[in-house]
C-alpha cells in the first residue's frame, strides 16, 4: 500500500481543524482550508484549491464531513460551482 501523501494529510488535517473550531452546524469554504495549509505569504494558496476539494471528498468517503451547496449535501458527481464543507450531521 502506498504511503499517504504529506500534502493530502496536511489538507485533511486543516479541514478537520477548522471545523473543530466552529459550531457543530458551521461550514467552511475550501479556500479557508487552502489558506490554513499554505505555508507562504502570497496567493499561492490558490494552487491548493483543487487538492483541498479532493481532500474533502476523501473525508466524505471516510464519513467525516459533508460537501454542500446551498446548504444541502451534494454528491461528488453533482457538485458544480461553489462548495462548503461541514461535519456530518448525525
């Protein structure tokens, strides 16, 4: 089995850390996680947007988060446009 990618792990941790600091019902924008994980001072965080989205979908598969649009969970195949990430509502 392949070693987990350090960037993937960092992005997943950034998503979960941001969510842990918010109310149970709160969501984050993928750009919040990209900014939190980026280690520079410029707008290089933008290059992390697609990797953050992939990290969010991995966390969806693990049952940790939901990806939403207009406040409703959305499937990966139906997601188009702006997304939000929130903890799974149990």
